[in-house]
C-alpha cells in the first residue's frame, strides 16, 4: 500500500498510488485546480486552493482519493 498525503490548514488529501491509474479525472474536474499529474500519478500540488466540494472523490474511477471533508 503506497498512500501519499497532503495537508493544508483546512483539509487532508490522501491518494492511494496502488489504485491511481493516472486517469486525470481529478485534474480535469476539480474546480480549484488542486491536482496535477506527475509521472502518471495525481498529486494534490495546490491543496491550498481546495474549496471542499468533494468532486475529486466522486469522479475518481479508482476510488483512490480520500478527502478529510468528504467522508
Ligand atoms: S474537494 Fe473539490 S476543490 Fe477540493 S480537491 Fe477535491 S475537487 Fe478539488
Ligand atoms: S481521478 Fe483517481 S485515478 Fe484518476 S488521476 Fe485522479 S486519483 Fe488517479
């Protein structure tokens, strides 16, 4: 299990890299432009821009994203 974690003052985002297949759905659909792909995996590079809408959790086809505001 390889899970990477990002934290801002308000939220925590975890992505399970055993599940992420680089679909980029989170990159394309996040209204805050929080995500980008690095080496074929999503990273929450701009987590400070998160507006806690939970779209990323809903659109990820692999259920790879865990978001502290969306549980
Ligand atoms: S909760 Fe919304 S704004 Fe925050 S990372 Fe997910 S899609 Fe982007
Ligand atoms: S939507 Fe899910 S599977 Fe696709 S890049 Fe983002 S975290 Fe990975």
